[in-house]
C-alpha cells in the first residue's frame, strides 16, 4: 500500500484548488461547488487516517461531513434561488446591499 | 501494485477535474467536472476499502447534492452570466492562501521525517477479505459511540430542509 | 510504464471471469432489450385487439434487428446551438450507469458479476440513480425548451420518487439484516417466506416508485408527447436516441431485478421451504417439477395451435417454438429427476439444479414484473405533473416512512414473541395496514386543509 503522505497531498491539492475557487470566482454557485471540493478533501484525509489506524471513527465523521454538505447545499441553493428571484444575478460582488 | 495504479489513476482524475471545476466559464461544465471529481474521490474511498462511504458518496453527493446543483443552475438561467467576467480580483489572496496551506503541510511532513522512530507511516496492505465487513463496522460505530452526533446531524438536516423550503418558496 | 502493465496483468488475471461476463452482457443486452420492446409492442397490440409488428420475419420476430439497423444507419444530427461535448456525453452517461448497475445483480447463487460485494443492493440503487445526469444534461445540452422542461421534470420526479423507493427498500433490508444480495436471498430462504409478503405496503411503494423512476407511463411526464414532443430526447436522433432507449429498458430490468431480489425471493421458487411435500429420499418436492411442467404445457399449447396457422412457414415456426419449450422442459426436469433414478448422483447434480432453476425463477419473476409495467402502461392514463408530485410527496413518502417505523416496531414485537417465517406475518401485516391507514388519513387531512385550486389555475410546471 501507499504511504499516508500520498493521500494527504491529494487532500491538500483538492483543498487548495477549492480554496482558490472560493476566493477568485464571482459566480456564487461555483463558489458553493468549490466548498464541496474542500469538504471532499477533508473526507479523503479522514478516511485515509481511519484506514491507517484501523478505526472506523474517521469514516463515521466523513459521513457526518457528507450530511453537513447536503444541508449546506440545500440552504445555500435556497438562498441563491431567493436572491436570483429578487436581484436577477448570481454574481457575488453584486450582492452589495449591505455594503456602505 | 494494483493499489498504487488505482490510487494514481483516481487521484489524477480528481485533481484535473477539480482544476477544471474552478476554471470553467460555464457553470454546467463546472458541475460536470465536479461530479467527475466526486466520483474519483469515491474511487479513492474504495481503494481505501471504505465501501460504505464509497456508495454514500455516490448516492448522496453525486445522486443528491449534485442533482440539486444542476437543477438550480438550470433554474437560474445563466445565459447572460456566462459572458461576464468570471474571476474576481483576488488572485493575490488566493495565492497567499494556497502558499500558506502548502507550507503548513510541507512543514508537517518535513518535521515528521525528523521525528524519532517512524517518518511517514505506510498504510497496511491487508487484503479486502481479511478486513471486517465495512458497512457493519460503520453502522456499529455510528449507532453506539456516535449516536448523539448522528441525531444532531438529523436535526441539522431537518432544519436545513425547512430553511431551504422557506427561502425558496414564492412569497404570495 | 512497466508498473502499469504489470498491474493491468494482475488485474486481468484476478478478474478474468467478471470481465468476460461484463463484455458478454454489454454485447447481449441490446438484443435482449430489442426483444423486450418487441414483446411490449405485441402485448400492447394484444390489449388493443391488433396484431402488432408482423412484417419482418414470422410474427415480426426479426423486427428488433431491423429497428437496430435502421437506428444505426440514421444520420447523426447535433443541433447547431447545442453544447457539443455535453450532448455527446449525456446518452453515454445514461446507458453507462444503467449497465454498471447490472454488475451488482445476482441472477442465481453463482451468477453475479461483482461477487460478494458488501454494499450489494446499495451499489445497484446508487449507480442506477446516476443515470439521471444523462437525462438532465442531455436536456440542457440540446438548447431547446422542450428538452429543458422535460429534463427538469424528470430530475424532479426521479429525486422525489427515489426517497420513497429508498425507504421501501429499507423495509426489506430490515428483514434481511444485510446489504449483500446473496445474503438477502439466503435470508428469505431461511425465513421460508418472501419479504414482499411480509411487507406488502413496502412492495407496493417500491412498485409505484419504480415505475416513476424509469419514467414509464402513467408517470412518463418527461416525455409526454402531447405536451413536450419527446421531452429530453427531442433533439436526439439515431444512435444517441437508441442509447437513451437502451438505458430506459435496462433500467427497467434493473429495478425489476432489485424488486425481485428483495421482495420476491430472488432465485428462490415460490414457497422456498416446504417440508410437508418433500420426498425425504431426495429432498425434492412438487414445486421443483413446476418449471418443467410449465414448459411442457406451453409446448403442448404451441403444438395444438400449429395446424391453425395459415402459412406453412408459420406452422414450422410454431413447431420450432414447441420443440424449444420441450427442450427447456427436459433441461429443467433433468436435475430434479436424476436424484430419483440415481441417488448417488444427487450431490453432483445439486449445483446444476440451483443454477438452472434459480435462473428460471429469477427470469420468470423479472419478466412478470416487467409485464406488470407494460400492463399498467396500457391501462392507465397519464398523470398531470402536479398530481404526480402530490402523489409522491403527500402520499408515498409519508407512507413509506411510517411503514419503516411500524415494520421496525412489528419486528421488535415479533422477536419478543419469537415469531419467524410465516408467523411473522401476524406482526407485520397489521403494521402495514396501520401505516396505510395513517398515510391515507394524512392525505385526507392535507386535502381538507388546502382549498382546491380553481380548475383553470395553471399548474406549476417546475415544482
């Protein structure tokens, strides 16, 4: 099998790509998708460590993260639909009503 | 050997499609590549012998959350948005974040090499049929040690569901 | 590079049989689907007092091949404004998911491509659920309003009915206590009763939800001809269209197989453990002769009909069918009769018996399930979209959730009184009935609370 570092680097790569997406993209839907990527990176790490120590707790927490991602996607997309209905845009820098 | 090839295969797919996810102009293409990345991650879970998580990833993430994403992308018609500028001017922040993260992990790996005894630990190569049945193990752990978090997660999902319905509902 | 080739060799050596089986299935399945379509057209014709396809071959038997050739040599049209890549990808995704799901199914104790997978039935359900992307993306990529609305409708429909179907499956899994397909069927053998009888409401919910999930009438809103041309398939033609078609019928086979495995006892015969009929010397009983008897009856019927055929070719054809039936009867009867004649061979014949009879019963049940699909299709009119959504969210989902709860309670009560097998019915049947009553009550309450929409009010076509 592989050293744990391989999985950590894969997780790191996905995390960084996701973070860059969150910071640079303007489209809120794509930002939400980048957040999914970040959550996935965390899942890879958790499962890799769970395998390393032979303990399923890591997988259980990965399950919780997936449930959390589902909740986050539902609420986030609900907000996006509500926002789009009012302002006709999904670009995040045009969501500036509360900016002064 | 097979394990390594499978890992590199799925890892390459995951990274490439993750890059494409954040760089594509069209949100639907982004979603397709995100689906690919999620499926590749599921493949890596399988390579780590976490079968239950593999199928949960496919059913929940790919079959549930991503369908929701695609649905919303099609509902908010983005024909105009595609032609607008897609990237905000925060490139330096992004670079900073990624460098900081990379430095952190690099430091961790470097310091683990100097630690007495081990270095980077290697996953044990137990054949799949020697491991305990994965879904049973996860279920036991989930419904004994982690019962309270499980219930909290269900409450979280309920709250999210109600919130989503309230927000997406048309005001009449 | 060497590592890759070495790994490939290793992979080939270890998984040679599944790989070959996979290739065979991918090669043969289009043919099977073609003939399922022919059978469907024949049944439709029969129900509408027509003859159906009769031109190509005797009784239209070569029609599927003619159709396939026609579809393959059609011009491949891609609309100008379509998203080329996604347009290309979508049908492949659809059919790929459907074919991948077949890998997890078990036709007999020994016939399973991916053998002994721990997550068994979840794999089949999850992978076949991925086919939805083929539909949604195909509808989006066509850049046509009909396609897009069809795709959105179908995705909404699939997502909402998947919940009900999943809950219904949970009911069956409660009895089985495992996800592995072979173990599920084994559990039904140990109980001596099919889980469909133990949880009739769950079976009913799965039946309805599976019709909705395969987008078939009366729930074929995504491709309602009178409203949406052909829904998400509007812009697809020729080979791509046939891929969608293949995916739809493969999905039918998959859901029928899942229902058969979980609710109808898989490859077990009816009454899998009957002791009162068994001849002690061989362990065989009356039901083991049933398949052979059935084939003999069908063959005799064909033989009796032969003189009435008008054309010589058709007479010969009927004779051939009768001969095939008798041959099948001989094959089915042989492993049952051998132990009576030569008790020493009983052990050697046993796996043969399991394979042949298991396959026979499994295919029979899947066929009956698909026949039910067709029957419903030609009997019931199409639902309106908001009716479909109301049926899903207001009736099937509450019903399935309440049913899971009550079946769980019934199982606790059953284990308290040490009920099992047929005696478990005493606990689960009242539970199912109570679940049905509660769900109907909720439905009635909701409809009373909600004022009926004005007749002319436009139904919300998305939600």
